[in-house]
C-alpha cells in the first residue's frame, strides 16, 4: 500500500488504512482508527478512494454502497 494512503488516513485522525478492492474504477481503502482487532464506531462510515487523480475521502451515501459491496 502506498505510504500516501496511510498519511492521508492520518490527516483525518486514523492510524492506518487497508486495501479493500475496487469501487467504480477506483481503489478503495478502509481507514483504521486503531490496529487492535477491535471494532471502533466513531461516526458515519468513511473510506478512501484512490485513482490516478489522487485520493478522496468518502463519508457520505457512497460509503454505504461500498459497505454493501464488501461487508
């Protein structure tokens, strides 16, 4: 995983991020609040989308579509 994705997640207060797959032709990363194998509910689900244009923080209705795709 790109160091840039981890740094991007850290800008939003998360510890790291993990690659999930592809959604609408973009790479999907799940932000991880704390890497302790426990579930931490903080707010609406958030994901990072990556493309050749850069990284995008997703925390809206698309988050639920991504969740339905992977969980």
